[in-house]
């Protein structure tokens, strides 16, 4: 991680990987990584046919931006919504949701949590394996 002016440039190979059976998360900006105090930013890569179970973030709003791949995003109690690259999904705090990769290639998402803190919960999940930056995943 290199300091540039008043900001930071962070590459994925410089931060730990939060690995799950369905894919990986790289937190690229958070209090622990860049000192950001108002939001957390990261990238998610979800394997074909996989996704994360229904969950919520009781203390943070979330924005998901679809970079590549195809997915079904589901708000609890609603019909799945097909999303493709360019989609921005806003999830208010506490809203239960899930995202499933329905394509043949990895699904790449950018995520933002505001305020920070949701990244700590992700790291502490029982099915999470934390892979240090020195072990590119």
C-alpha cells in the first residue's frame, strides 16, 4: 500500500483475502486498511453457480455494483431480480438479501458499506478463511 498525496492506493495483492466456499472478498478500504472512517469498500468474486446465503447488515447500508458476470439478487420475500454489469444495487441497513452467480464465469462485484464495521463481521464468520496478503488467492 503506497501513500499518494492525501489518499492511498491499494492493490488486491496487498490485503488479506476473506475466502468462503462460494468466493472471495478483498477489503480495499476500511479503517484498518486506509484509515477511512465513513465507509468500507471492497471487491467480491463469486464462483459460477454459487452465492451468499440470505443475510443482512444491521448497522450499515450497502451498495453493490456489478462489474462482470450475471446474477440474481434477491430481497427476502421478493422475486429474484436478474442483474448484469453496470447494475447498482442499494440495500438499506437491516434488509435481508442474497446474491447468486447464475452465469458461467466468475461474478465480480464492488461493495460499499456505510458506516464501516460490516467488514469485521464478514471476517469473523465461521466459514471464513483469512488468507494473508503474502498468499495470493
